[in-house]
């Protein structure tokens, strides 16, 4: 996080760092590293805490609009104070713990979940100079931190001593194990092409533009697009969002692992869900959408963190949109989708990426061949596997009684 | 191909999202306390008793305590006690009147059968729906005094129906008067029997 | 430095020991997760970042899940406590004695051996170096590991999958 | 209600039901879904025994909403039972009214004027649109659609309810039909409103179908789930769209030809698989036919009285006898059986509730499927607890 | 005491805990977990020696990676066996698993 070798940067780009350095400047030199770290943590908490608050509002508003109703609009101007009202409500509600529950685990689950879901933010580069921790194996760290969240969900489900919660815990385990694999496999091509596990280096590898307008984001290559889609589907599942919200399927399991939670613990679960969602979307932006890179050279004057934010919000809105539209999968369909569709596709995509990497030197007419082959490698398996997956499921033609 | 159905669905929701901002048909919400609903004329809530005059509601009740509504009321939420004495009604005729007329609105199911069976057009359906109370018993048990509302109010909430009822009542009264005159002409001295409607039809 | 190591040691050993004593299998598994996290912390302390993250990914992310699943799938009949049945005192004593003996022998060996050239600075090992090592000198081992993993996965599925036909009525 | 005698009932298709052994009980999980579970459509309770997530036993428990409907009917006058029928299947008060009125008319020998018959058809078909829209919305809600289809369905239902309100004074408890006709003659404005709704409903259905009928997830969730074989459906007395989704062409509008239905041209859609998707699609297609019926009825609505002049409101005492009146309600055959002994109250008052009888097959549909399926199967059977428990 | 000795003692302790669990507990899953702990103890040694040997060789780290993979495979197969055993005799007490034929 050192602005050592700064390219001709504009003032806005460096503003957050200068602010931080100005604040830490008041402290003795020996404490500065600590203060810097703390400020980074507080900044991330504040930004994503607010994002969480307003994301819940945005979700309710957008869901409302999609469902032809205005959404919350009573608390504050256009309902802008709604998240705070919700927070106060959650804090003042009675915290009910079932007598049969395992009190320690019941208490620990939301805390652990929130703590773990925050870990991922450490390695996401929010801007050109804004990354909390530079790690050599940053991507691996990110997924290691994410892998632990499922344990917290299991703890919540099991400790509640509720049959619905227990079923939800089983579902959560199966779902998260199944989708870990496509999630990991989807980003392997990126690591392969960028040649690094460091998030900053991956973003740097996507810099530059063709003719000043076409960014070199990975999503704009055939394998990158396929990887992005697989990653986003797996991310939906990992963050327990509709259509993969089986652990908390309200029409089947009441609230799944959250059934026996109330008050602020319940709010913590929601916070963790949104943090996890933000972290995964942030990682998707970093891996596939060029991180903080501007879409074209002319727009570089806008600070990099604004671009990152815009891309992140777009993905989050996509999550909300999908939630408003799609029905939920069943457990066996969920696992089948992961193991029989996403994992093979991700593996084939690995091959596509290898091909892409090997043919990097092709020019002219060969460039077209390269694109055609790569596209075929992406589309062909998708169509074939998709047909296999949806076999026996098709719209039907109906007959009418003869009389 | 896999996914086309999903994309189609997403297109529909996107259309609704955008539509909710410019198409009133896609945002039909009524923001209630600020925007009051437009009640249709036929809307019914709980019954009230029609009195002829606003100044003296108890003296001009149309109800003659015949107790038909009490008998027909499906949940039996009406309780009537007949008066021991008679009192002149709005037309000046001597009538029995309800000494006690109580409707338990916590039981009433707004079916308006009392309105249909009433031969005297004296009980009608009200339209006031914001009737929440802080207490379950006394304030939901409406007495004669609370139930009585003038005919002008009836005209205000059900104009067409009320006009028709007035016409019919006038016709009945006319017929009764004619009959009385004819009877008076035939037999020189006889007390007027209480008016009975010719049709007996419900308030339509 | 040493203090951190001592803390990590305490975390690992305490959680592992308590996990092995507890009667509640779920608690055991969750405490073991803590122990595994401690081991990852040890790797971080030693400077082996990549291994630490891999440890968390494999142990916390996958093995713990499988363990919990196995615990839930093998719930004893009508028993919410998931308790471990008591075993004979003799057996426990013998086991503890054996473990204690092994511990003392190993400990003695460790304490009496003089290790040469104790480095104070962690050796630098970037992910790229590790990748080069894996794909270069250790490529054959990597391939074999891949094969083992695949075979193990298939084998696990085959073993754990229920019999295709409905089982006969005589199970006891 | 528990395990059916499967000697003559077809076993549920595609289910590998494991026998439930008592000494083996620890392996199975008994979950009491309901009486307050979000997807039981009221206070219904399913005691499901699960092997993993697969249902090996399902015991429906109901009666939480029992309110003595039939005994009340025997202790009040004929007319006073009319508003109670509103509360049977509270989505479809108009058709409940009609079925009850039909039974009483048969008992008392009343004739219904042509205009009233047409009006009844219009109201019944509007009710069908309302009920099926809601059903589709509920079903998709049970599939986990975050409320979007439900809100669209309710948006349209609201328009129909507005029409009902402006005609009868109440949105859901219409209490509209009377013995020998209808209570109110609709105004031209009202009929124009119905015409407008009819014209717009096709577009709504198109949008609704675009939203989800072709949705792969929805198809995967519903196709092949909860198959109901025609023989079982017939032997269990299932009626309505659930029966027709199993391929049995039995529609009382065609079979009985009651009311003005013989004068209309409409088709009866049939399903070939009897699964949840068929039950959903048959209803969608029925709505399209309802629109056709509404168009014809509005175009040919005759003038004239709406009440049989012989009909008496007060002191109604049909002569001794018995009668059964049934119509094709949106949920199936809704029938009322009445015995009169000449008094103002019926001697016997009995309801044939389609929800209740259709619900009896629930266990057969659910066995071998998962909890998630049980919820949508229940949704596709389309019950209203007010009618089940009475 | 050098850090290396401490590391080795830690590994030794962990190994003993795992061994004790594997020997004394009757529950198949716990026995399996004990074996996992012993594997982990070995890994600790690899990393400790890599860290304090000072040599350029990184074989220790590579070996731990392979060991992790093997541990995963072991856990998967082991727990699958536990489930299979449970299917056969409705118990995961190892003392009950006395029949080779289901």
C-alpha cells in the first residue's frame, strides 16, 4: 500500500491515501504502522457496513419495483433511513435462545460468520493503490477465508436444535462443498493466464486497451466469459442467494438455519450474507472485469476506486435482479448442476484457456481461427452439457377434451 | 437451449422494473393514509340505523323493532328490545320503537342480510372502515345512539340506492294514504293500521 | 516470535486434546477445526503462506465438512446427544499408556538431539517458485497425487452410495 | 388419512419408498410441518417422516380451522347460510354462492332468469381467473420466486376484486347470489369494466407465462413431480383441474351443462402426465378458455329481470325434499346437499368441498419426493383451509 | 530451547494426542480424526525443518502439499467407509464392526 512508484496520478486517485497519511502523521513513527492498519480496517468496515445497509434498502426497493410496489418509503426521505430503523429494531428485539439449543455454538455462529466474511476484503484491490494486504497467494487466501464460512452456517443450524435448522445445516454443507469446486476451477484459468495468484498483479495484467476503447479484461475473451459466468453462478450458490437459497428456503424450511435466531444475531447473519456477497462480487470484478481499470482510455480520469465501485454495484444489482426472478432449485438439482454441469464446463474451460495461452502469438487470419476455436470450445460443451442436464424437461403441448 | 427461459424471465422482470417508473398500471399501490381509497357506492361495512332527521335521531328512527333482522342475522349479532309504549315516528304515526338496539361489530360479518330483510328500509350498510379501537368489548358494541345516522348521510354514501329507497317509501306512503283515504271513505272512522310495504322487496 | 509460537502451540494442543476427549462428536469436530486453524497459523508463523492457505482450504473447507456430514449421517438411533459410548477402562489405559510412551520417546529424542544450522530468517519461497518446483522436479509426484485423489474420490462415492436396489428386510 | 391401502391404488410413480421400521427409527427424521409453516396455505399440518430429505411417510392433520359450518347451516335459515358459504373457500365466494343457490333452487323449484344465469357465468369465470391466478402465484412462491409472480397475480386479482366490490359491496365475501337469481343488476359501467378486464387479461397471462412457464428451473422443479395417475385420481374422487391434469376429461360445465354454459363455446384442456407442471399448465390454459367464455357472455348478455318473481326472501320455507347442487368451481366440484323438512332451516346441510377431497391424495403424491417437492405439490393441489376444515 | 525444538515438541505432542485418540476412542469417526491429527503432526515437522534448516531446498513445503492431498483422500475414503459401515450395522462403534460381510 505504498504510493512509491506513482505514475502521473491525479489528486483524487491518491486522496484516500493522503488522508490516511495525514492522520497517521500526528502519531509517533513507531505507532504509525499500527494506526495505518487500524485505519484501513475501519475504512473497510465503514464503507462496506454502509454498503450493506444501503444494499438491503436497494434490494427491498428494487424487489418492490419489480413486483410493482414502491418498497420501503416511510422512514426518511424515500426510505433512506430504513436501514438504520431496521438496525435499531434488530438491536432492541428480544434475543430468544431455545432452551434445547447449544448455547455456545448458537452464540458463536453469527459472530464467526461475520468475522470470516470480512476476511476476504483484505486482499481485494479496491483501487490503484487501495489494497489492504498485498499477498503473494492472495486469491488462495480469499478462498481459504471463504471456505470457513460454511462451518459457521453449520454451527447455526446444528446448535439451534431445530429440525428445520438441522435440515438447513445439511443442505448448507452439501451446497457449499459442491460449489466450492466450480468456484475454484473457474478462476484457475485467470491464474494461469495472468501467471500469478496476487490480486494486484491480476488486475495489472488486465490493463491497457486496444485502440483505446476495448479493455483487455478477461471477461472479454471466450474463456474469460465462460469462467465469469461459472464463477458468478457458483458465487450465487456460495453466498446462499436465490435461486440457490436452499439453506434458508423460506417456503420449505421456514428460515432454515436462521429459524431459531432473532434480534441482532439475525441481523448479523444478514450482514454476513451481504458481506460475503460483496466480497465474492469484488473478487469477480478483480478476476474478470479488470478490477479498478477504466473501460476505456478516455475515462481514466475518473478515480480507479469509482470504477471498482461501479462494477461491484452492477454485479450486486444483477444478484438482486436474479433473486426477483428465479425460482429455487431442489437439493438434488443443485448438486447435479454443480457436479454434472459447472465442474465439467470449468474443466473444459481450463483447456480453452490453455489453448488461448498457447496461441497468444497468432496474428492476422490466425487470430480469427483462434477466436473461432475458443468460442467453439466454450459454446459446444455448454450446448451439449446443457442438453444433457435439461433432458426430460421441456415445455409441453396440451390437448383438449374432444367433446 | 438451456438458459433461454431464464433470460426470458429476467426480461419480464426488467420490463416491470422500468415500467414501475413510468406506467401507473405497473405501480398500482395506493399510499393509504395520504391517499384515501375511492370506495364504490356498493361498498358495505357495518350496519347503521336510518333516522329521518339529523336533529332528533332517536325520535325519528325508521326502525319499528320488528326483530326480523335479529332473527335473520347469520352470526346473531343484533339484539333488540321492543319499547313498551308507542311513540310518534317521523310521519307522526304511533309506532313501537326499539328501546334497545345493539349490534356487536366484533361478531358482525358485514353480510347485509339485515338490510335485505328489513321491510322498513331502516337498517343500511355504513362505509366507515377506519374503526379500530383500543379495547375489545365496549367500543365494539354499538348502541342505538351510535348506530343512528340521518337519511341525508345515507344519501351521501349510497346516492343511487338511497334515492330509490326514498322513491319506494314515498310510493308506499302514498299507497297507504290512498288506501287509508279509501278506507276512511268506506268506513268513516277507523284507526290507520301501520304502514306495510306493498312489494316487500329488498333494498336493491 | 517465541511468544506467538507458544500461543499457537497452546491453541493446537489444547483444542486437539479437548476435542479427542469430548463426548459430543460435533463439538469434537468443531474444536478440531480450531486445531487445524492453529496449524495453519503455525505455517503462517513459519512463513509458508501458501501451505497455510492450502491447509485451511483443505482441512477447514473440505475435510471438516465431510466429517460433519459423516457425523450427521451416522446419528445413533434416538439419540440427540450424539454421545460416544463408553469403552472399557483397560482399553483406555492401554491406549493412553502407548500414546504416552510414544510421546516420551519422541520428546526425549527431540530434546536430546542437537540440530545444526538453525536459521533465524525464514527462507523465501514465492508461489512462482513453488509452482516451478511442482511442475518441474516434482511433476511425477504431482501426477500421481492427482490420480490418487481422483481414485479416492470415485472410491468414496462408490463406497458411500447406497445400494441401487432397495435393501432386503433383514437388517439387524 | 395415513398410508392408503395400496391394493387397488396405483403406487406413486418413480418413488422408491423404504419401509419404515420402528427399530430403525433413528435414521428417519419426523418433521411436523405446520400448523404454522409458511407454505401450508393456512393452518394445515403435515407430519412428514424423512429419510434424508426424502419423504417416506406423510400424515396430513387438519381441523385447525373447523368452525362447524355444516351444523351452523342446519341451525340457521337457508338465506343465512349464504354468507357462510363465502367463507368456505374464501377466494371463490361467487362460485360457492352459486353452488349453494343452485342446491336451494333445486330444492324449492325456483327458475333463474336468463340474465341472472349469464351474470352467474360471468362471475364464476371471473372467480376462476382470480383463483387460478392466485394459485399460480402461490405455487411459484412455494417454488421460491421471492414473491414476484405472486405480486403480479395479485395485481390482476385486485382488478377482479375491485369489480366484485363495486358490484356486491365486498371484495371477498361477496354474498351475491340469491335463490332464484342475483342480488344486484350490474350497471353498464360495471359490464364495461369486465369487458376491459377480459381484454387485458390475455396480455397478463402472456407476461406471466413469459416470466416462468418456460423457465428451466421451474420446469425441472415441477415436471415429473407429484404424479397423479388417472385411476387413483378417479378412485379418490379428485375433481377439477387436478383431475384434468391427469388426463380425465371431466368438467361439470360440460358434463352437467348447468347454468348458461351449454350456450358457450369453450374447450377443456387436459394434461398427459398428471404432474405438478401439468396441474399448473392446465390452470393457465383454463384461464385462457375463461377469457373466451367471458367474451361470449358479455357479448350475448340478455336483458331482463335478475330474480325469479316467485322467490321469497323472508319466510323462505322450501317444501320437504332433498337436493344436490354442484358446479365446477375453480378448485373442482363444489356441491351442496340439502334435505328440507319444510321448516325455515335445512334438516341436513352438507358440503362437498373440492379442497378437502383433493387433499386426500397428498401422501400418495408426496411419497418418494423431497420436502421441497411436498411444498409445491401441496401448492399445486390448490387447497384453501377454510374449505378443508369447514 | 530453540524454536525448532519447540516446534518438534509441538508436533510430538500433537502426534501423541492423535495416537491416544485413535487407540482409546471407539467411535470410527474420532479414530479417523486421530489419524488426521497424526498426519498433521508430521506436516508440522516438515515445515519446521524447512523453516529452520536454512538450506535452499523447498522439498519440505512441497511434501506438505502432497501430504495435504493425501490427507484429503484419506478423509474422503475413510468417512465413506464409516458411512458404509453404519449402513450395515447401524452403529459406528468400531467394536461393533466385527463382521466382514454385510
